[in-house]
C-alpha cells in the first residue's frame, strides 16, 4: 500500500473510532477526547520537529508544557495591585541586580585574561551578587505571598485575553529552550536526554514552589476563557430559544413542568456540547496552521539540510554546516510548539495545576505518539497523537470490562477476581508498553513512516 493511501486510511480509522465513541458512549466524551487529541497532536508535532527533523532526543517536554501553561496565568489573570505594592519594588531591584551581575560577569570574562586572578574575581562577583539578590528577592516574595494567601498570594498577570497566552507560551518556551540549548546541545545524545530531563524537572519544581509567581501547588483557578461559559449560555434567552427549536420534536409531546424540566436538561447538555465545539474549532485552526508551517519547513531547503545533519553530522559539518547552530534552531522551534500546546491546555482546563505536570503524561506519552505515528512524518505525529490518546483514555474502562468478563465465573468476593478488578487502572501503562512492542516488531518506522525523498 502506498504511503498516501496509508495516510488516508489512518485518518479514516481515527474518524471512525471517534464516531463510534460518540454513538456508544456520548458525544460529550468524544468532544473532550478530540480536544485533548488536538492539543496532544500539537505537542507531538513539536517533539517531531526536534527528533524527526534533527535527531535531538529531548526528555524535557514536560518542562516546555509547564512554561506554556504558566503563560496562561501571566497573561490572563488580573494583576494583584496590593502584591505589587508590597513586593514590586523589591523584585525590580532584584532584576536590576541580576542584569548587573550578568553584565559584570561578561565584562570580567572580556577584559581580564584567563588565569587565577580572573577566577577569583569571577568567584567574588558571583558570591556578592548572589547574596545581594537573595536579600531583596526573599523579602519581596515573602511579602507578596502573605497578601491574602487563601485566594491570592501571587502577583497575578496582565489581565489580557487568554488567547494571547498561546503565542506568549510559545515564546517563553522558546526562551527556556534557548538557555537549555546553549548549555546542552554540545553534549552527546544520551547526555542531552539526561540534561533535558533534569532541566525539565527543575522548571516544574520552580513553578510548584515559587508561589509568588504561580501560587505553586495551591493552583490558579477560574482563568479567562476564549469561548462562552456554560452557565452564561444556560441563562441566555437566545441560546435557550435555539435549543428549543433544535429539540422541538422531543418537546412538543410534553407539557407543563415536564416540558420545562426536559428543556432545562437539553439546555444544560447542549451548552456543554457547544462550548466543547468552540474549543475544538479553535484548537483545530491552530493545529492546521502549525501543521502547514511544519510541512513547509520540512520540504524546504532548510528541512533537507536538517535531515542531512540528522543522518550524518560529520559529513554535514565537513560541507560547512554549523551543526550546533542548526540544532539550536530546531530545538527552539520544537519547544515553542510544545509551549503553545501547554498554554492551550491551561486554557481548556481553566486553571493552572502544577502538580499535574508529570513526565509520564507530558514526555513519555508524547514520545510514544511520535514513535508509533512515525517520526519524521508530520501526518504520523497527528495520527499517533489521536490513536495513543484514544487508547490511553479507553484503556482503563476497556480493561475493567475485559477483566470483569474473564473473572465472571468466579464468585463476587473471590480475592483473585477482586485483585484483578482493582488492577484495571494499571492497564494504561501496560497497553502503552504493548503497543510500543507491537509497533517496534511489525512496523519499526511507525504507522506512517517518513517518506523517502528522491533528490532532484
């Protein structure tokens, strides 16, 4: 089967699975799944840019996701002026001292010749700068976190529309990736994976513990939404009238309180469906734009150069290509795409919950999507994201059903039966491992392998 037909068949299979889920479970569940599939597909595109284009094995995807999620708070939350009043000056002094310290270090590195004198001057500069920065920073952040800690305790944000947080999330993730890349991209592939894993965990630790910035594990709830809220729709006469017209056939046989209750039920259910459809439209537009850009870059001279570097760094470097610089470009681009997805996820949830950022969901699972779909193929990343997220969501209920069926001959209180039923929650990692084994055995290049391009 040609790759084109295989791609069409894969998209058709995904669509069929989602339609069957709508009929067999509910359309609300299906739409929730589609929205998370779309966000996961964007994350998978970002990882595919790093790995599929340049062969960079980054294990810090969770960190870029969290940075993008933080952008949702920094952009959309209203500023807390009392917190700025008690700690804003201290933070401004901290930033000024930090900039001065960095400039001084660069100045010493430039003006002094290498040797023991320069090392002593650099050591003294760093120590003095560190203690000065901590002096103002600790005092300012302690004061900020004491401002109504039950509901605030942080600086807030800019009070802008949350849609702006999506590109800002990508920008913040790109800045973090630039810093990581400048330090790590000269390392060997396995060391790069270890370094990015560690730095990703550092990013998560900062977001969890710096309450003045993100409220830490106390979470930030009630974020702005780019779509209407369900409760607003349920109180809107126009929406109620629209729902009444849609369900006129079911309502015309009812009268009085029975009809009013049925209408309320329809309005409540349809408001959720409408909001999910709005999110789906927004996410689909972003995915299509990023996919188009990713395809354009992959098929451009830059994309051909990146694949040449990926396949043979030594030969590319011998041809005059700056391998480290190109790796940094690709690393930053991939991280920016993941950061956009992180901001979209926070928008969908309506809250920032740093405790939920874990490598299993936001690193390992995204890698599984790319590998199963087919690294180096953007269509494969999208297909892999939809299929793996579908399997991840359905694994536990399907596993519970299967184990209940297998153990049905046993007594209800049989310890073996009870143990197996309690183990249904572990079907998710078991299924992911099984899927990886099967794909690696029967289709090692993924469902949609990277297309073979014949040079012109």
